[in-house]
C-alpha cells in the first residue's frame, strides 16, 4: 500500500531539504499583493549564499493525482512566478506523478524515507528580474510568517511559564507535606523514646503492628486498673501500719 503524503508533510520536507541559514523557504507565495495577485507558488526557497548562486527555487506540490492532471492541462499557469525562478520543481510521490508527465525544464522531487529524492534534475532557467509587485508579496509573506511565529513563540512561552508556576506550587506543597510528616515523626520519637532511624531487633513494620495492637486493645485500660489497685493496696497497708494492727515490714517480707 502506497503511503499518502499530504501537502503539509511535503512542505515540511522541502524546508528540511533547503534549510536556514543557506535558504529562506516561504510557503504560499503570491505573484503580487491584494487584487493584483493572480497566481501563487506552493513554496519558494531563496538561497542566501553566493556559493550557491543566490538561486530562487520554486515548488509546485501535488498530493492528489487528479489535482496534478488538472495542472498538466494548463502548465502555463505557473509562469507568473516560474519566470522569476532559477529552478522549478514538482513535488509529489510516484503514485501521483509519472516521469513522462513532468514538463520540460521542471525537476521532480519525490518523498523517500524521511526526505525528498531528486528523480528529475531541473534545467537551469533564465529568470527575469523580480518585479516590485513580487517583492512586496514576498515581504508580506515574511511579515505574516514572522507574526505567526512570534505568536507561536509567545504561546509556548506562556505555556512554559504556566507549567513552571504549576510545578513550583506542587513542589511547595510537597515540601509542606514533607515538613508536616517530619514534625509528626519527631513528635512520635520524642513521646515514645523510639528513634525510627535506629536499628532495632524489630523491624519498623513489626513496631507498627505492636503500636496498632496497643491502640486497638484494652491493654492501656488494664494497666490503669492495675495502677488503681496498687495504689489502693498501698494506701491500705499504710493505714494499717499507722494503726499498729500489722507490721508492714512483715507483710513486705522484710
């Protein structure tokens, strides 16, 4: 099954094949501004390096077979921008474009792997001097692209700041929870005389079970009752001793 390459994917690959800073690649470039515009190119790459000849390279992108066949009926439609270019490519896969259909002087770039492969090398054209109308169209395209990129960058910055604020708040909550837990551990150690970081013959799990058993049993109640009985017996013996009825020392076994 053939892979379907959308215009968006093909535009991305053009930008990757003709990258900055060697090239400045613009998309949907019109031949003029406002009502004067009659034609647009899907993409144009402007070479900024003298070593590469300051070439202006135009691209027509096709992702549907029917669209390409309609283009072939009136290839002269590309002339309004084609005439300013040093090279011109049709860009599309081999299930959209056939080699024998590519007009004279055009090159053909087809998607392959993660890039574009040059199937037909374009002829070196003899471009006309760029018109003022076309320059103004290019400038508007650059301005629109810059404004869009600025908006995207602002959105990214806003999202990053929002995320940072969220992460900071979450971190502060975690610190508060940690400090609260630490305080509770300190209180427990101080009250119980146990140091949780100390090595005991019982594991923390076993100590937890012991504490749980004490809390959920009536052991503390029994201890309190035993204390009461002891105090009662002690008070009784002291009273008897005071009355000389018994010798407290004999009762104590002394």
